[in-house]
C-alpha cells in the first residue's frame, strides 16, 4: 500500500500580490481561521515515512484547499470579494496545482494496481463558538467504507497505546464524509483509495509546534501501520 501524507493548512502566508487586501488582518491570520497550528511542524517530521507528500503554506483565508469548487467557504469573507479574474488566478496558482498533484499521483498508482492510504494532517481549535471541543485527537473517515473503518480502528488502538491519557474520537470534531479533499478523492478513486484525516487539538500546539513526545508517538504509529498494512485488513 502506498502512503500519501498531505497538509492542506500548514501556514498563514499571503502572497505579496494579495497582501494589501489583508492589511490589519494579522489577528485572524494567526488564528485557527488562518491556518492549522502545529500541522506543518508535524508534517515535516512524518513526511519521510510517506511515498508521496505535499504541504501548503498559503492561508486558507485566500483559498480553502480542503473545499470543493462549489463550496460556499472556498473563499473567505476577504477573498470572496475579489474579482472573477483574481479568483481564477488564485485557483490556477494555488488550488489546482496542489490538488492535482495529489490526484495525479494516485492515478499513477491506480494504473499500477496499487492501493493508496492518504493521511491528511489537520488541527482544530479547542473552543469554537464558545463550546469546548471534547477530544484530543480526531480520526475522520467515511463510515460506509469498510476498509477505512477497519483502518481507523487500528489507528485509534495504536495511538491510544502510545498516548493513553489522550481522548481519541472517531469523526470528531467533524464528519469524515463532509466536503473535503479526501471526500473528493474517494469519489474519484472508489476502488483503491483510503482517505483518513488526523485532527489534533490545538491546545497542544505552542509556537506552531506540537510537543516532541506527541510527534514521536505519531511517527511510531505510522511506522507500525506500514509494517502491519497487510494484516490490519484481515
């Protein structure tokens, strides 16, 4: 099984051509709305375990790479005011190159009869709209996909063994079948693709980094998954 690791919201960078539109927006850019704190740091630690990896450091406030073209949150309240030409330029320079790179790699492996496991790294704000999130780690998957369900159970068991004090939940704080890159790829590759989103509570992220022990635990778990990939679905 080939492993893809992606990081859609690794940074809050705004390309120079659009920076004037984001003046006085430093606070929102630095918040959970601007990027997924800690994920780029984690990506840089685990990427060498993958057969293919890709990261994005442009803020989701410019364009949301984890949303479909039709989704109302594809653009933020700032970028949705851009002209049609500006939006198309953003899609051509940031959205399509990222998503197409992942899709094209899966196509290559599909044509070689390879199965693909995709781990998409994300993090979530501890409190949203005044409500505290009740989890440390979320594992998002499509419950209608048997192999995704089996893999997610295996992943949770391994993570729980490494991090016994952590509360780990399935399809929390979001549903794995909601609109996103993994959902799109499941429809595109219904036979040989498994898409899992790993969500980590941002309360553990300080200065855009997760604790070393948390990262080491995730590295060990991914290593175990690679070693046991043939047996976990038996």
